[in-house]
């Protein structure tokens, strides 16, 4: 459990002087997209059972307060199958976030790809140009090999400029790394630079603050008391009762507490530690309501994407009547997202989604006759 402020501060997106605003909205949207992603493989090696199996899993689940301005912590949970597999292998992939952000999209993929190789060896094996460019860096398979050489060379040059790669003695530039094997087939090797072995980001060099600090600070505790609470009670109880206290503060106001939010929290977390206190019914009901609202939002979002793929009346509306508005909104959003630090492809995808959500509401108001595929309209929509 952690507040969005804590997460974005650890990522370096915001600072103590800049407490975000637009960044929180983008972060919420990013979490929702990641939670909607699923990985499927019909021959995945399961290290626990020692055999190849058909698998399908997501990466994380979430539970977020419905009010964007709420000070309650957000809850994240790994997908249980994914987490089980990750625990079995015990693998990690650490990288310098500041360096990652300074690269373009293709160079970022190359950087992460090399991170998996250079932790155990100084050079890569012989890399096939087209396979790396298409399957790893994401360039289109229709691009000619000569153009792919230049595109991959630009990615390599960016890593050379940051001293993440080095040239061998027999090469004077990135273009000279490629060796022709046959017509349209090139291979090359990459050599680890000095900077690859040393993290430069301060995030990797400093101790990460506990995510429990921010919710406790929102309740009203000072720094000394916060560290004492964290040292005396299990994290799970602190998380739960901090959320209950903040929910009570937002839902019922200051009159709910006999003395203060701080006293309410301390009394309840102590009682819970001694097994004589359980969460209140109103909080459980609130959680159920939030989960139901989250499911409804996800269903609404899935419906939007289904309509996008089906080429329905809304798509015709975007291509004709709302074409100029859609382009104008999308370009404005792309500029805002790029300023917030997103790469070009990611910014375009997010802008496209947000512009569709905005114009979908306008479309429903202007074209009520398009509601439903049967021609009949719900009584609720007429009301």
C-alpha cells in the first residue's frame, strides 16, 4: 500500500517542492493500463514444476480510492501466478531510471535488453540485425535492411555517447560494427562500456523511504512518532488501520473522532495487535462499494475499446463530424504527456485513449439514437 505521491516521488517524477496534480491522473491511468495487460504462452517453462506449460497471467492488481483527491493509500498486489514464478527464479532487472528516460523508445528497449546480458559478460553473442531490430527494438518488418542498419546504429550511438557501450579497436563508428553474412543478412556484437557497471541515479544509491510514512503523516503524526509506530507494529496492521482512519476522516469528518484521528488510529492498531479489535462494518461496506465501482469502470473501458475495434457509428463520428476536434484534443494531450516525460509512442497511445473517452461522452449526448445495437433504447437512457 502506498500513496501516489510516494510512488511518484520514488520515481523522481515529482519532488517535495512539486506535489503533482496532472501527474497523479497520468499515474492512475498507467496503473489501470498495466493491470489490464495479460501475458500468454503455450510453452512457458515453469521452474516450480520443472516442465513446459500453457500459462496466462497478468502483472498486478490494484484497489484505488474513487475520489482522486483522497489521501488514502493505493493498494497494489502482484498477480499470484506471476509472483509465484518470479519468486521461484529470484531474478531482478535493475536499471538507471534517469538514463532510461533520456533515451528514445527503441534505445530504451536496447538498453534493457543489454541489461539482461551485461550483468554476467562483457560482450554479447553475434546478434542478427533484422531479428534484433524487429523483435526486440520494435521496428516494422517491412523496413528495408539498409534503413534498419541506420536505425539500429542510431540506437547504439546513443548508448555509446553515455558510455554504456564501447567500440572495439577495429571499429571507428557504430556503422562499422555490422558484418555482412549474405544478401540482406548482417550480424554484430556489442561491448559493455564502463558506465554499465555503475548506477548513476540517486534513486539507486539512497535508502527508500517506507510507503507507510505518507498515510501516517496524513493522519497527523510527526516524523518521530511515525518511525516509532513502524517499528512497533506489523506493516499489515498499520496499512489497514491507516486506511480505515483516513476513510473515516474523509467520509465522516472530524466529528467522528472522540479525541483525534491520531488517538483513534493508535487505540485501534494496538487493539488489533492484541487480537481484540476488528475492522468496522462500514469500512468493509465501503471497500465492497469501491470494488464494485472499479469493476464497472473496467467494464465501461472494455466496452469503449470493443467499440473502437468494431468500426461502429462512433468511429464514423470521429472520422467525419468530430475529426478536427479529435485531432486538436489529441495533439494537445500529446504535448502535455511529452512534457510530463512520456515517450512519443506511449504519449500517442494515452492521448488517443483519453481523447476517445472525452468525445465518446459528447457523441452519446449528440447522437442518442446510436445507443445500443438493436435499435431499441433503454428506459434509463430516456429518463
